[in-house]
């Protein structure tokens, strides 16, 4: 498959405080030198706790907000270099599914008007063509044609999210940014919507950038997973490798926090309890940003930021400790972090030149 979206060295800071002359004093380091690729027809899942920068990264990749630096290429176009007119022409190929189906829809508009709005903005179709496209898209997301004449208040949360999905897909995009699209739904409805998204991807050839704080959902939806912590990707690779053979302590903590479908396994699971509070993005710690809370931290972790080292299988990890000890992987890493297996304690072999 060919690469549809390529992000290289993208960063973004937000000003949170200025002095009396308007000069920036405090900055939130939301995204820091992030790179990744998404292949056409595939799904890259981005996972991390609240404040990790995952939603900001998705908006940067779509150029919904401007990056401070880096390069973003979509379908061969350098998005940051495109003038406004050409960017508007490319917009229908890049759309977004919003997190909250209640606030994403105008309660005064009919569903048909909301779903057709992207077509009206593009201005390339007649009213009759727009109506036909709306009815067809509602059918694809599992709603009847008469839903177009009703308002959002007549629908459940799951049905509203189907409307939001229909609006995102009405322009037949190539890339869809799914920003926690099921977090506002109950468990049973969540499973239905995730199944719908998979079916639509297969039938329409969609490429997803899928953001969630739930590693289990990301694993089920993604071909590749990127784990973000405090604005940086700390682990990225094939979904099965990241979720089963994880090598970063932060990923291990996310795995331990995810509920297991088997109640017996859930009771037997040892939970990683991180010490202290998450670091501030305004004043991030030196070196590895996770080291103040990491039970495996070594002196080097607080001095040098670890590079994202890529293995032969495409699984990349930014960790001084686990990159120096191949035995710390998956459940062995989790057991070591929870103190279940002290036999795994080793002195990490941090080679010269591996830290940036």
C-alpha cells in the first residue's frame, strides 16, 4: 500500500500566559517533534491519557490548526505549503468525526441539512443531488431515509453519532480523523458504532486516524498504534506488537489500566500504580518526560531524551531501559514494574550514541 499521510517533525506550542507587553511567558508544549506515516486504507490508532496531545496531533495532521514546524504531506500535497484556495479544494478529501454527537449537531437543523452541509460548502452539486447523496449516506450508516426530515432531538446518542459519521463521509473522503468517536456512548452502542466504522472503511476504502484513550478500542480498530505521552510518541508499531509485546513502561501502565473481558483475568491482573502527578506540559521534566513516574527509571532517563529506536519489525520504542534490555517486553515488563518478578532486574546496557 502507498502512504497517504506523512507527518515529519511536527510541533505545536500554545501560549497560556503573556506579559504586559504581550510577549509569551508560559507555553504548553502540546506536540513535540512527532513523525509517522499512514498507509492508504489502513488505520493508525493514537492512544494516551488526557493531555497527551493526541487530539491536537490529529488536528495538526489535517491542518485544522497550524503547526509551528515540520512537514505534513497528504496524497502528495505539502499541506503546510498549500495556499488557502487549494487547501479548501482538498478539504472534502479530509474529514473529521467528532467526539460528542450531542454538541456536534445543530438542534435547530434537520438531519438532512446537517449531513448535506459539506456538499453545500463545496458548492459542486445541486439541491436534488445533495438530497440523493444524503439519503444514500444515511442508508450506509444504518438510518432510514425519513431521518433526513427529523431533528437531532428525535434520535438516541448512537443514532446521532451515525448522523455525525454520515456528515463526515458525505463528500466521499480519503482520510477520516476519528476523534474519540465512541467515548460518549454506552458499551453496547459503542460496539455497534465501531463495527459500522470497520464496515465503512472496507466498503469505501477509507483511511482512519483513530484517537482514543482506551487501548483496547484502539487495538481492535487499528493496523498500527502510536502511544503518546506529553506531546511525544514513545512507542509505535503494528497493533499486535504494541498491545501485546509492548516495550515502553508507559504503554505497560496503559495496558494494566485497561479492563480485561474475562473477570477472572481482571481479578488476577496486577495494576501498575504510578507515583506522583502527571508532569505539567508547561514545564516538562528534562530527559524522558515519563521518568519522574516510571518505576524503572535510571539516572540517564532524567538527563537525556531517549530516541525512538526502530526494530526490524517496524516496532519503535523511546526508552533507555527497555532498549538496553530485550527481555523487558510484554507481560515480563509488566511483571517487573509491579514487582512480581524481581529476577528480571538488570542493569540496562545503554550504548554510546543511542541518546539524542
